[in-house]
C-alpha cells in the first residue's frame, strides 16, 4: 500500500473518530436516580432479611448443643489397627 493511501485512510479514520467524540460530548448521559419508593422498598427488604438472620442466630443460641457420646472401640477395630501398624513398622525395618 502506498504512503498516500495510508495517509488517506488515517485522515478518514481521524474524521470518523472526531464525529463520534463530538456526538458523545453533545449528549451528556442523564444521571440515574433512585426514587423514594424504590429506596424505601430496598430498606424494608434489607431490614426483613437481617431480622431473619438475627432470629436464626438467636434460635441457635437458645438451643443447647447435643453432645455426641463416645463410641466404645470395637476389639476387632483395635486389632486391625494394631496389625496394620505392625505390618507397616515391620516393612520399614526390613
């Protein structure tokens, strides 16, 4: 591509870009505002949500935690654990 063709393309691009930026500057975007009704609805919903959280927390605090009874160890389980430990130790030693 010749140098003059590149200059023409660049000039056309600058012209298009200038038109776009002028159009954006001419129309400022209106600010979005929250209505009083919308704000009130959000506040009420938030208060309701937090009230539910606090109620659940209070209910959990009132409820006594059940203790889990320690299960007696089965002789077979103890023997299996002991055998496994001995086999592993025996393997390491030899």
